[in-house]
């Protein structure tokens, strides 16, 4: 009896086919002037040179062109650090996650020495992806709690199903049948390809080309200082939702990082708490963006009042040790290029964005909580409420992101204008422009000042 049924195999094959059909259709745009790749990059540099007051959105082609997406993969994503997972998603030895990162199938795993490994899933024998998606292998999709612990899969060894070669958790080839006559073959010299990786504040990063000039810790040093109070390494991912998204990665990161849209998309949810007009960006930095979303005065008073009566205003209790403004605002971060992150007084939110093409990405939305919260007796009820909340406001963002991507293909599309509340969008442009010159924002032009009034 085969391990999977014919309908499962058909469905997996059709899903791949659908993807290519969609990409091809969407890539043939009509009615819009086509820029060459060089012209598009020159246009991004022109936008980046404008003062924020004169800022313009990028041309639609930056969100629709396969050629530009391929440029981004080679010049932005592969040379930089990409966040794959949080350590709490693979807490035990042998836990692993499967991900496809810019065309590379990878395993993120915890080996026998408790070290995190980021390995290629491509078998060194004849090149099979040893756990292809859609064929019932563990380790794909959001981590389901298994026997009381998180982790997409758990194993002692990795097995290539093709000719049964097996690999240790650190990728070393352990066994391979019928290879004794192969000349030039030495088992101990063979392993799954290992990618350069680093754990920073509990987050696991990979650098695909292995040539990033700085470690994550160096690159995000001051970012880490902002986040210290949340002790992210000791938090746990407690909510995970996976989304298949028909839009460009910049549509999502721009939406994540500007809060002007509280006034529209979140007019009933976030705007009453954190009005768009009060949000502001810190000064420009070479490797990340940081924005502040302060609570309304009336809300601050409500929180203080609730707490003075022994109550709890947020869904979770406040993160221990937080004080001052951190208790009364949300903080948004974009670690370039795509480490999207939010801290709140009671939790942290991390979005893993996997760009798959100019108009497609896979998104994992997560919420992280401190251990002290998880140990509370009423944690299950709090978690239920938090899971609901996290989805509710993401649904509002899904609508606008889908609809913005749709607009990018329209003959009636216009370039538009930026508000000062969209400083993050302008900063992302400056980041892309800098990468086109092989540098980073502020390294070869003055940093834009803080918007704090
Ligand atoms: S391709 Fe993996 S064992 Fe042959
Ligand atoms: Fe939003």
C-alpha cells in the first residue's frame, strides 16, 4: 500500500502547476510602460533621493516584474540574513522544520549537541529533495503542538526516500546501501549542504550566499538593545497561522511598517487605540527601521485605572520589567530586508515572509509570549483570545494587500504620493536603492532624522 493516495499526489502536482499558470498570466501586464531592469533600478534611486515630503510610491513594475524579483533575490535576499524560525519552534533535539527559501529547500533542525543547523534538503546522491512539500512529510506548515510540545517534526535521522541514504541531524551521511564498489566515494566526506546560520535573540537566521559582511549580532546590535526588555530568546511562539498570499513582499512589508492605514483599514480596530496621526519613525539607520505607535491618552488612563484596581487590560499580563512608554505603545521593526516584527506591552509578533515570486508569498504570522505568561493558570483562555485577535486584524491587512497588488496590474494605475506617515515606505526605497549600489542606507548619504515631535 503506497504511503499516499493518488488524489494526494495529483493535488500536490496541480498546486505547483497553478502557481506557474498564475505567475505567467500575471507577469504579462498591459497598458503600462515597461521599464528595463536598469531603468527600474534608476527610478528606485530617483525616488530614494527625493525628500520625504516629495516622496512617491515605486513604479508598479517593482511589484510585478519577474526580472526585478529575480534581481531582488540575488542582490537583496541571498546576500543578507533571512529569519527562518524562533528557537521555541524546535525546542527538542531532533525537532525540525522544512522551508523553501528563495528556491532552496532547507531543514532547520536541532542536532544531538543541541546546536541549531540549517541544512539543504537536497540529497548529495542524485539530488532529490528528501522531504518534498505536498507528499505527507512532517515538518511543513505551521508547527503543530505534538505530545505537548511544539515542533513540526521530530526525528533521529533524515532519510532520503529515493535510495535510502540516511543522514545524522547535523547532515553527516550515516548510511548508504550498496555503495561499496563506488570508487572515489568516501562516506565520511559526504553530508547535506550546511548553510551559514546564526541564532540572535532566539531567532534563527540564514545567510544563503554565506558572504554577509557582518554577523546578525553586529548588524542588528542596536536593534537588539531596543528589544532586550522583551527577552525574546526566552519567549515562546504560542500562535502560528499560515497564509498563502497573492502579493509582492514589499506590499506586505510596507503595509506592516506604515500605520497611516490605521485611519482606513483598521478604522474600527487599531485607529481608536493608536491613531495614525500620532505614529512616528525614529531616525534612519543602516540595517533596520523602528516606528512608534503610541496609545491615545484616554486609553493610557483606562489602562492605569484598570491596573490600579488590580485588573489586567491587555490579553496577556504585561511583559515583566517593561516601564515608561513601552507600556503604552506598540513598536514596529523592519530588520532589512524582511525581518518584520512588532512588540506590544504583553507580547511580540513576528511575521515570517517567504517571497515566492513577484506576486506570491507564503506568510507565517506568529505571536510570542513570555514563559511567565504561559505558566499562568488562566493561560488557555488568554491564548484563545490572543489567537482570535491576531487573526482579526491580519484579515483587515489581507484585504488591502490583495487589493493593492491587483491595482499594480491595472491600466488605470497611477504612481501616487506619500504621506509623512509613510516614512517607512520611503526608507524601504532607500534601502533598495542602497543595495543596488552595494551599500546600506546612511552608509553613503546622511541619515534621515527622527520624526519625534
Ligand atoms: S537521491 Fe537520495 S539516496 Fe539517491
Ligand atoms: Fe495593518
